């Protein structure tokens, strides 16, 4: 009996940890955790439901992929009123590229949640993007389109989608800013001032100083992204200046 | 002045007719008709908005295509719990096939609404499906995901999507039923008993009699579809019998 109780306890405490970690990533409370459990179940477990249907994240990935595509389509439709069908299609492919989705999944460290029978280090790079899509599918299943949309805005669009950058007009705001500083003989300095190591998702905060004055701050899941974000903010804040000189 | 007034009057009465016809198809009142006007504007008009952006249904089509894919994905995910990712993808392609979308657009006679500078008889078959997708895009723009989903259920999934038929397990319920009648020496008769010719969308109603008893009725936008629908209903009503003999 005590063995069973221990197993049950350890499972429920594991579920509890999963719930808490998940809530941090989602930004809201999951209603039905079973959707998320499916989203992190690898086929190697050979899990089946009561009716004998295979349970793994691949179906969730299909659902999440479709929702992500629709949400990005609606975002682009609204944001780029001058873009024709071909342009919108091309921009969407860039945003939901395998590479980008892998980065997003990796940043959130989703692989940590995977239940699998094969060692995690044997997964290829695509596991990250697949889990990210599956997570979006689970959110849709749990809370519907509105929450899936909210999540995609918070985790994909707001932090990372920049139409100008996607169009290749701006490769990197950091290089743009450095170039301007050199041209105008200004000093610049990026300072990482916080690394909240005990959060589920690591964050880096960066202060950008120009001529010893802090002109922008940003926080992101990698030092590079935080620097780019701070540069972008500074760029827009200083844009009149940059354009004039 | 009277010329201008006449033009204005005729345009607003045209808009009024469009609004009424649209409402019948949608099953709800449009909030902002401009979305639907865009959905039925052909590029040959060279229409532009105030900012100089091209206005035509192609952008709406992009949006509607994405929404339709997502809605069908969610439907299949829920309805076929035993289908893996590949199966769900395949089933979705069948449902949103160009041919099927063209049929759907044609049944609703959407081409009637198109504003164009080229003669409508010069459009290819795909115009019907393109307009159908654009209409879904307009619904999303006007009323959001929930209404787009409702429309897709009412106009695509409920009347036409049959997983068994899509899987090729059942080619046609009508032939299944006829076969059974012949085998069991029963008479059968399909009677078209109503053709509401003055509605925006033509409908055909069919009564299916077996041994002179009405066993099923159905209503659809073509005689063939109504017969198939009535056969399907009869098939399910008689299924125990059919399976036994």
C-alpha cells in the first residue's frame, strides 16, 4: 500500500510541478491539463487511451500548426494592408519556418516536459518546434481560439515578428545602431544586468547606453535577442536623429 | 443633381439587396458590410483604399483559406480520435480540395455578387472556390473565429463531411441503398417535391420511399446531393436491417 501511495504522491507532485511550470509559460491557468499532457507525450511511450487510440503529441502538433498558421495569417492580413496574397503567404512562411519554431520551443525549454522512452539527447532539432506547435494545439483544445491567439501574440508576434526585418529591409537593429554610433562618433555599450536563473525560462536583461546614457532596456530569452530588442527600441526612439545624419 | 441622386439611390438599394442576400447565406446579420464587399471585388476593378492599397478578394481568400484549414483541422482532431497526423492531413486535403470548394461556392451562387470589369462567363471554375474562401475570410474579419467556425459547420461540415465517405469506405449511400432494395426485392422511389426557385440559393427537397413508405427526406442545393442525403438518412435509419440481410 505504501508503495502505491508513494507512486501516487510522486505522480501528483510531478503533475503539480508540471502545472506550475506550464502556467508560467502560458500566462494563464490551464483548465484541463490532459490536453497539455498529450502535447508532451512522445510516441515512444506507446500510450493508448481507453478506446485504444494512440496518444502522443503528433496529433496536437497537427492542430497547433493549423491554428498557428491561421493566427499568423490574420495578424499579417491586419498589419500589412498593402500586402497581396503572395506577399502574405511568403511572410507567413518566414514566421512559421521550422528554424524559427525550433528556436521558440527551445527558448521555452519545452523539451524538459517531454515524457519519452528514448533519451532526450537523441531527439533532432525539430523536437523543439514540434512541441511548440503541440503546445498551441493543447491551448486551443483547452481554452479555444482566443487563448491560442493570445499565446501566439505574446510568445511569437510581439517579441519576434518585425515586418521590416522579415522583408530584409533591416537585417539587424544592433548592426544598424552600431554603424550609426561609429559614424557619429558616439560610444555605445550593452550591459547584461540580470539573469533570473531560477525561473523556468531563463531571461536576459540588457541595458543599452549611448554616450553613457541609458537609451533602451530589453528582456528576452537570450542575450542576443535582448540586445537586438534593445537596439530596436533605441533605433525607433532615435529614428529622427538616425535618419538626419 | 437628380442624376447623382439616382446613382446614389441605385447604389444604396444595390447594397441593401446585397445585405439581404448575404444575410440569407450567412445565417446572421453582418456587422460591417465592407469586409464582404472586399470579398466580392475582383482585381479587374483596380479598386484602391484611401492609402492606395489594392482592394480585391485575393487577400480575403488568403485569410479565409487559413481559417478554413484551421477549423477543419480542429473538427477532424475532435471527430477522429484514432487518426494520426498523416491521416488527419489527408482527410483535410479531401475536404478543402479545390473541387469541393468550387462546388460549395457554386452552390451558394457567390459569383452573382462579384463586382468585376471582365465578363463573369470568362472566369474559370476556381472563381467559385476562391469566393467561398474569401467569404470565410470576410466572416472572420467581421465577426471573428466563432462565427467563421459556425459558418463552416453549417455550410461545409454538417451537410457534406462524412468521414466514412471520405475514407472511401462508402462511395455513395444512394448506391448502397439501391443495392439493398434490389437484393431484398423492395421498390424504391426518389421524389423531388419542392424547388424553391425564388430563394437566393436554389434548394431541392427529396422524399425517399421504400415500398411506398416515406423513409427519409432531405433538402440540399442540388437534386443529387438531396438524394444522397436522404439515402444516408435512410441508411442509418435502416442500418440494423441492412446489416442483417
